[in-house]
C-alpha cells in the first residue's frame, strides 16, 4: 500500500485517467515552480478542455490573495486543470463553486471526513482548511473563455509539515484520519466529480446551488468580509445564481458579496 500511495508517476496516471472525462492530455512533473504557470502557458498554446498539469512537489506555487502554496514530495495534490468546455460557460463564481463542491464530495465519500465548502472555494474539515482553489479566468474581451483551476489539497502531511502562520489553520487527510491516502485515486475521483458538478452547474443551476448550499459551512453564520470588501458583515442566507454570497445585515438590508474572502464571526454567548 505504502508504495502505491507514493506513486504519482506518469504511467500510473495514464492508467488511472484512461476513462476520465477530465485529465487528458496531462503533464506530470516530479518538481516544478507552479503547475498553474505551466497550465496557463499551455492553455495559451490552445490545449483542449480537461488538460491537466500535476506536480509531486512545487516550489513557487501561488495561492489566492498573493499567498504562496508549496508542497514537498509525496504529501499533497497540486494540480491545475483547464476548463474550457464546448457548452456555454457558467459564471466564474459557479465554476469556482463546482470545483469546491467536487472536492468536498470526494473527500467525504473517500475518507469519511465531513468535508464542507467554505465560500468562495475553500474546503474545510471541521474548522480547518484542507484544500484551496485558485481559479484563473481566461478572458477574451468580456467573454469568459475558460478557467485554469488550480487545486491544492493537503493529503499526507503530518501536523509538523503544515504551515503554522496560515490565516486559517490548515489540516490534512492524514491528520484527520491517521491514515495515508492514495493521491492518484483521490485525483481520479475529484476529476470525475468535477465533470459531473460542472454539467449540473450549466444545465441545472438551481440543483447545483441547492447542493452547494447544503455543503456550505457558512450558511446561516454571521460572517465578515476580508480584503477589498472589508467591513461588509451579515448572516449568510444563501448563494446566488452567479456564485455570489447573499448576506443579510443586522439592519435587515440584503447585500451581495461578489468575490473575496470571509471570516466567520464567533457566535454571541
Ligand atoms: C488558496 O489560496 O487557497 C488556493 C491555493 C491553490 C494552490 C494550487 S496548488 C496547484 C496550483 N498551482 C499553483 O501555483 N497554485 C495552485
């Protein structure tokens, strides 16, 4: 088992992704500065929907809001997937949501952990972040042409491997379950779910939004925006059709938060 868990070789991926709806063609690196940079360059060369870049270790990985996301060998999934479907693209916010929902569903199914999305597109287990998504939009003028979805998932890190200074305390599947997980199989399942959730988001957006709300950690919680929308506060009442967050503030005013990050405010005693 141990050997297989470590195995993220090109040969193994080739077998695991043989019938996968996403993940072809793929490029696998034992080490690269950032899978996102490779995938963005590849997408400019015209590679097709579903193309995947995966690295066993990453030295200059990018997170949202200027954060870094690095990972040593054998520990995590660091992947960038090009989503440029033939069907009409849903809004960017829904694509980010579909990735987070697919991740949370896969982790719950495969590991038994109660994973939840945390708007806009993080995945938490309990009060800790296990995965983050960086959706880089590809625009042609005002038209959304595609998205390079960067996925960072903490898999086999021990407590001592995880960053201590992170704004949201991180966790990994190993820390939660005391078991090592097979990254190849997890990736295969994530891509399968992502394809399903993208289809639902496009063809049955109401069904998709309902699913997202069911999985959303912040629903009915009081939250506060961080960053550009700093100061906006309210109770989360739902997720709107473009993926923005529907907030109700203390004075009963309804607001929408289009993008950014939120923190959950502690409940009053
Ligand atoms: C976040 O800040 O929560 C998003 C983190 C996204 C990290 C992933 S790892 C694979 C891909 N390559 C990168 O350089 N970043 C993304």
